[in-house]
């Protein structure tokens, strides 16, 4: 079973973004232009719009126009857009527009103003409607039509994409459409990242619903511009501080003409822009600028191993021998849930370790008994696995004095007689002297304690083997 969600990301060590000017944070403003692309029977839809407007809690009106909702969207185009346009052009701040294709087709003056200001116009889909229940083929057709109309409205094909009201298929479908510098239909990181689909890498620049004016018209959202400002300021302060500490991130701010374009809300946005203007190492950029920077400074590098995308034969070839002569551990891991979180050394180690721990006591005893005696007869006869041979040699167990060999032989014999399985220790973590000391100490344990200790050492050996595999 393959689990598609990725909980790993960059983990504890994100890459250094290396923003221009050694900026501590890249701030990116998005203006969603949706007015004229929303649900409306005038647009051939079955009902009126009910999303992201100041009639909170309304529902779609089947077969009818909702005059109040329409006029709120109209405000965005007629007044809100121009208030925001004046602010960003006067401050000479770059901006990305998420433009719904059908809305852009109905906005000749606004599109001209966007382009004259040098704003990026990315695609926001064909129409501002829900896609969650849309058949895959229909959504693919709408993506293609959105690209076509976007080029008609703006003169060029979009290089960025954000549907917003997307489906589980959206990111895959846009990746398949090809030629996009980035896709933003995720909310899962503070940095761009590469996502592989159909063996091709696609840059993802995550978006935000946290630093987003949509929260003015949603539950537990912003009551006024001051709350909006304070939330943006707190986000900025946190990210700027992390950047100062050596981990620069990206901050997205999401705006809507009919929401942040309202006077009281606008004042909160203006205060935030005033606030960040006092900081030197801030890069305010369009999303396309971030995409081009990331592609140049952090190009896609194919990982050495991607266990979650391996077929059974390849998976077993790489991991079947991690647990000594016990391929059933890897087989069960392959048949269980594997996902992107298992594609790192610790991730695949955990997947195998889970199966070892889920095995019955008799099966785990079998794994213990599959391990050779340290410096025993198999080693002398050169009949160890390649992994065991290298491991024992790393601690000098292939070059024992006669006294040392006698000590190991005596301890091996007594240990197996006492516990019924060989002494196991991760020799790469130890010296020859430390191994002998552990041998003499552990032989005094009771069986349950020693069984647990030996199993823990088996897991450690497996981890070291996986790390060596990835490093090799």
C-alpha cells in the first residue's frame, strides 16, 4: 500500500534559501482576482455564489441570482482593486495576481493596470468554483481552457497556477499540463520544494490561508484591520527572527479585492507594509521571482533511493538483506504502508523496524539466531554475509590474538548455552575492548532483559546498514 501524503518535508534541516541580498525573509503578496468568475447563473452555473463574501453563512440560491453577493464581488472590481493598485504601485512593491481566466476576460482595465505595473498574472483556474467533486477528465479540460483564455486575456500563457477550490487531482493535473514554473495548491511548508509526478519534478510554492484576508469572512477570523495587521506582524517577526538565525523562509500574504480592498481592512494591510519597510533584509518578490530563484539556486536533484516508489523486486534487492538472513522483514514492509516519509534513511529504517517489532517472539528469535557468532567459526571460514564481514572487520574482530580468540570462543559458547541465541552488538558503535566488556556484562542478564537488549542491537545494526547504503 502506498500512502501519498508527505509528513517529512525538509525536516530539522531545511535548505538555506539564499534569498537575494541575503534577505532574512521573502515576503510575497498575492491578489486573488475572482470578480466575474464566481458562481452565477449568468455564467452558466446552477446557483449563486456563497463563498468569501460579507453575507457570512449564506448558501447558494439554485437557479437564481443573489444580488447582494454579486454587488460585493462587484465592489472588488470597481473599488477594492483600485485601492490596492494605488497602494502597491505608489510603494513600488511587486505583486502576483491569481487571476481567474473568465474574470480576467471581463476585466480589460484591471488587466491593463496589472500589466502596466509589472505584476505577475498567474492562473487561478477557469472559474472560481469548487472542483472537489469534478471528474478528473472534466477538470483537465477546464485547466486547458483556463490556460487558453488566460493567454487571450493577458497575451501570454500563465507560468504559475493556483486553483484554490481544488480537488485531490488538481496538482497532478496541472503538473501533467506542463510548462508551469510553479504550482501553489498546497499549504504545507514555508519554503518551495520539488514534487515528482510521473517521474517529472514540479516546483511547488506553498500558499497560505493563515496570512489571508479571507479570515475576515470566516469563523474565528479577523474582526478588524488591527487584528489582520497584528497577525501579519507576528508571522513576519517569527520568520525574520528565524532568518537572522540562519534559516530564511518565505511569507505569503493572500488578498482579495472585495475583502482587503474594503477601507477598514485596507488600513491593516497598509500598516503592515509600513512596518516591514523599516527592515533592511527583506525581499519583496513576485511568486515567479521566487520560482526562478529556487530553480537556479536549489535545482531538483534526484534522490539516490525512493523506497516508496520502488517495485517489489527493486525494494527487496536493496533492503531484503538489512535484517540478517531475514528477508521477510523487508517483504512485510513493502506490503505495508509506505509513503514519502519512508524515503529517507530514518524513514525506511523505521518501516523495517516496525515490521521487526510486529513480528512474533519466535520470528524475532529467528532473526537473532540468523546472526553469526562474533569472531566465531563462520567468520574463520569466511562464510559471513558481506555486511557482517565488513562490520566485524570494522572493530578488528578479523585480526584477533590467540588469547582474544579464546576469550570470544568461551563467551560465545556460554552465552548461547544461557540464552539460546548468539551475542549481538552493533560492532560499528564499539571497539574490540568495549565489545568484550559488554559481552561479560550482558551474559549476567536474565533472559527477558537480554532478549530485549539483543533485539535493540539488531535494530541498531539495521539502521547502520541503511545509513551505509544511502551514503555509499
